C-alpha cells in the first residue's frame, strides 16, 4: 500500500515540530470549574476562537504522541515495529498518501468528538487550523511550553485538561466505546478516496456531522507534508 509501518522509533523525530503561537493559559476562576466539570465542551470556556481551535487540535496531536511514546517505552512492538496511526503511520515519501493517512485518523477523532459532545465552535476555523498543525510532530515538551499545566492535568476538577479531554473522546477501547471506535476505523481507514467521491455505501454525506465534505477536501489540499530524512532540520 506504500504506507510506512516499519520506521524506527527515532525516525519521526526528524520532522519539523511546529510550536504555534505561544498562548498564555487563560486564567481560571472558581466560576470556570462547574462548566469544566459538567460539560464535555467546557474546555472552550475563556479561550478565543483561534485558541479553541488550536487547543482541540493539540488535544489530538498530544494524544497521538503519547500513544507512540508509551508503546515505545513499554516495548509494544509488532512484527513490523510499533503499531502506529495518523502522522506516525504516514509514508512521507508519498505526500498525497501521507495526507490521506493523517486526514483519515483525524476524521475518526472528530467523529468520536461529536459523539462525546466535545465539538469545536467553528468547523471551518478548526479544520483550517488542523491543516496547518497536523503534519507536524507535537511532543510533550512542545505541549508544555505552549499550554503549560493544561497538558499535565488528568482531572477536570483542576481545570481544563488536554489529557482528560483526549481520554473522554476516545473513552477506552472496550464495550460500546470500543465498538464505535473499531467501526469508525473499519469504515474510514484506507478509504479516503471512497469517502470523498462516494462508493461502497459511503460517500460525502459521511462528513455532514463534522463540517461537511468541502471543508475536509480543503484540509487535505492545504496540508503540507514535510519529508524526514531529507536534510530537514527540526526547528
């Protein structure tokens, strides 16, 4: 299929990391806490629209990097290396295919987010921001520098939490939540062209609850893939 599934643990680190604007974490008051605890979309409170878009994209990106690092550290290697997804499962020597791989996994995240009522206020702004950020590695150091303690917190009781929101969206891999996740993976992975153009009982209407197919076509088009191992220095 041309997809890279046997890269070493260190190879993806040659990608450039985009840190984005350095946003000071919004100050919290006691009034923030009920919203953060009671509403899955409470994370958006007190953030500007652009901050909201970046925060939710970064929630996905740091979840992806955490999964990769945790599997690597615990020795969870398959026959062809670590079982990866999204950016970490992309063959950067084939940019169009890499963009499809990234978009497919992010589509699953967005579908799950809708199910969990963790949705962005504006799909257009959110997906435009995602197109800029998704092709780049986002490591723990980058996340902490950008968002401070909002990354490390595990509980909404303490305020906005990237880790907690990511866990809420994916909600484990067992029971009904696992069934939904696996169903989405079966429908979406390696089916980008079919989803966009229609066929096999799938088609553009699949995007109706996540902003519409045109925004996703634009996301795919706007992503710029950085090839690692080609003399590209990490910023």
